[in-house]
C-alpha cells in the first residue's frame, strides 16, 4: 500500500526536473530572446549610424540667461540695538513700587527711587558753608587797601631815611677832610659820625617797616584767596551733595522694554546693584557673519532683506561691516539696521539675511536638473550641436520656489531636464525639446 505514493513522488520529481532544467533540450522557445526584437521595436529608438545601437532619448529645454540681482545669503539672528543693565550708583532702600518686566518705559522715566536719608541735611550744610565763605570774601578784600597804604607809607619812610643817610655821609666826609687840614675840630667829626649812624639806624627801621607792610599786603591777598578757596570748596560740597541726591532716582537711559522686574520696594541697593534691564528694540539689528570669500561683495548702506523663522519678512540697510575676522571661523560680522516701530521683532530670533550685491547672468532652471560628475562637482548636462551629452559645472546663486538660478552656463543652453542621470559625456542622445524656457 505504501509503494504507490513513493512511485508517484518519484515521477513528479522527474517531470519537474525535465521541465525546469532540460527545457532547452526539448525545443522550448526562449521568451527573453523572443521578446528582445519586440522591445526594440516598441521603443522606436533610432539606432546609432556607427554602432547600430539605439540612442537614449532625453528631454531638453532651451534656456536663455537673464541678468538678476545677486545676493549674499547669510544665516543670522536679531539683536537689540541696546541692552543695558541699569544699576545703582549709591546705597539706599528702595521706596518705589516695582515695575514689571515687559513694560514699556520712556527715556528718563524713573525705575527705582531710593530713600534720601541724611543727604538733604548734607546739602544744607554745604550751602551754609558756601554762604559763610562768601561773607568772608568782602572782609578779606577790605584789608587790601589798608595794607597797600601801609606799604606806600613805609616806602616813603625808606626814601626819607635814605636821603638823610646820604646827607649825613656827606657832612661826615666834609668834617673829616676839614679836620685833616686843621679847619674842623674832632668834636665836629664825632658829631657827624654819630649822625651817620643814626641815619643808618633810621633806614634799617624804615626797611623793616616796609617788609612788615608788604607781609601784611601778602596776608590780605592770601585772605582773599582763602575766601575764594572756601567758596569753591563749599560749591564742590554742594555739587557732591546734589549729585548724591540725584543718584537716588534711577531712570531709564533710553526708551525701551523692561527685560526684568525692577527692584522690589524695601530692598537695599548697594553701589553696582541691579535695578532693571532695559532693551531698545527700535531699531532692531540683524547680525550675520559673511565668509571671507564673499566679504568684498558686501558694502555699507547696501539694501538687505531677511526672513525670520516665523515667516515675517523685513528690510533694512547694512550699517556695519567688521574689518577684523573672527579668529576661529574666519568670518566677518555684518549688521543690518531694520525699523521696528511696533516692536514685533524680538531679540534673538533666527533670520535668513539676503544682502544685495552686483548683478549676474544666470539661468532659471528646475532644481531636478542638477547632477554630479565623477569628481563630485555640481552641474548640469547639456546637449551639444552634434546631439551629444556634455557636463557643465555651475554655481548656485539663489533658490526660489520657481527654481534655482545657476551661473556658469553659456547665454543660450540646451539643458537636459529628464534623462541626465542615464547619460555621460560624449554619449550621443536623441533629444526631445520642450518649449523655450521663459
């Protein structure tokens, strides 16, 4: 009973072997070989006149170069035109109610008010010293004429004493000569000598009086200078006390938004303690970094546009271009100033910046035409006049929703748009042309 299933299995295996592995020996037609002539006929490909092989078909568009405004494209961010941490310059308790972050403040608007303490008393004391110093000045000035009169009187006495001394010396000389000739007595000579010594003593006294008078004049002048110095010192004290009082009111340096709350009421601020942080967002600054290969294409006041991460588009002008490259990235900082009246643009948003540069001749083509050669260069494949494929490297200038703007091609170019991946340089093709590119 078991022999029949075994025999049936052997017969089936033999038949399968003959059908699969020995079909050619029994005259079975080769379907692949039979189908080849039909496939060539269906494609309608024209054979190459030299080789007889079918030419590959490609779709080609005729593109004409146009002049476009080129642009330097940067990735950057927004920055506040100014960000200042407003800090205390003196110590004191905060007496004002706090302002909450996000509030808009005008330039000069109070942010934190400090307790004056004894500063007003210090100011009053300085003002009293100033009044006292000013009162001393007329008194010091009144002493000057009196001292000048004494100096003049002393000088007159000195001149008179000099005249008397001169007269006494003349009389003494005459008496001595007469005494030598026997015409005058020794008593007269002694008398004239005594007169000379008395005149000399009188002159010395007069000169001492003149020095004393001059010292008095100098003292009077010094008194005036001291009075003036007292006035200046008192004025400096008033200015210092007034400045200290002015520092009690901490104000906004410019119009902007509070990035932090102001100091709480009752908190003690020391010099350098933070009162608040203020941001100036109008205008806003777009900051990017241009590579050294394109830095020469950027100029001051060049128009620029930017697209924020939110999709908002803004426009402005280049306001700063760094002259020094970053040591790590070898790029140059570029700043674009943009109006921000409504404060809609925030600090720190990502932005794609386009800075206008000199125009260039370029072709607008679909992005799908781009391909790579064996060296990894980006380019497109063209159809030459003898209907052969040729690779041309290109430079990508701009990417738009309509296509990409490419430079590096001739003004009129037949670009393969379909089939460029299946042909290589020098291969003859059968081009089918689309309508001329617009």
